[in-house]
C-alpha cells in the first residue's frame, strides 16, 4: 500500500530507527537482539524523544495502529515499538 493510500492520521517519521541503525541491521534476524537494544536506546535520545512520547500519549488515549513494510513482524522495528509502548519487553 502506498503511503498516500493509507489514510493515516499521523505519520511520525521521527520515531523510526536512525538510517544508520536500519542499514546496519539489514533485517538480519541474528542481529535483532542488538538492533532492539540500540533502537530502544534511540527512542530516548533527543532526536526521537518528542515523537516517541507523542506516540505513547496517543496510545494511552485509544487504539493505535503501527504500520510497517516488513514481512517479518517479529524482527521488526514495529515489534520493538509496540513492546516499548505497552511496556512488555
């Protein structure tokens, strides 16, 4: 689905992993534990904090749907973000 066809209320690019981290990870499942650790650290840095807290606020006020283009949801940034939002590591 194209972004334009998704009919999303908000598109928070600043909550995504850094380009450097995404490139390093390359969706290699063996790297997922380290990707997860680094991404969780990024969510607290100054470049991500504002968007991440806004997303957490949205999640606290109703249903939230995270979108991702990956086919391996269990080893995705969406999985890490959902875990972070719900507090279920």
